[in-house]
């Protein structure tokens, strides 16, 4: 897999439109499609890596840690291991911000009740 294929794969995996990434990185529309050799200039590769939160080395080789931040790697692993966490993550991506905020408020209220009296509802 070359660099551009790896970028496109990550975008697909995260349900991010290619055009959204191109805009965020200040590239022209269709920029990735124009990279027929599967490589890109270092400055542009750095922008994509920063946008995706991964290392340039990972984009180029597929090796090295996927996440730059160890906390992000730990959270991703927790989400991978726990189906309930994946449901919450998917809900965040699929719901309107207003509806998701209500869910977070409910979760926060339950957590606060647990911490306050350490009992069941």
C-alpha cells in the first residue's frame, strides 16, 4: 500500500470524506486523485498527518505507532476492546450534536449520582 492509498484507507475507516480532508489541508479538490505515483511532497504529507493525528512515518510506511498521542492510542484500544464504547463512538458520528449532548448530559448525571452516593438508582 502506498502513502496515498494509506491516507484514503484511513479516511474511509473514519468516515471522513476525501474532499473534507482536502479542504482542511488547503488542497485543491481532487488533489489525492491526481497523485498517480502514490507519493506527495513532504510539506503536504505533514499537513495530512497532523489532520489525521498520525505520524508522517506511519503514512509513508504503515509502520510505527498509528497515533502520536499515547492517550489517544489507549482510548482507541479501549474502544476496540469494548463494544459499548464503540456504540457510543458510532452514536457521536451519526447523531446531531444537540441529541448527542443530551446523551452526554444523562451519562454525566448518572456518573455524578454514582460518585455521590455510591449506590444504585
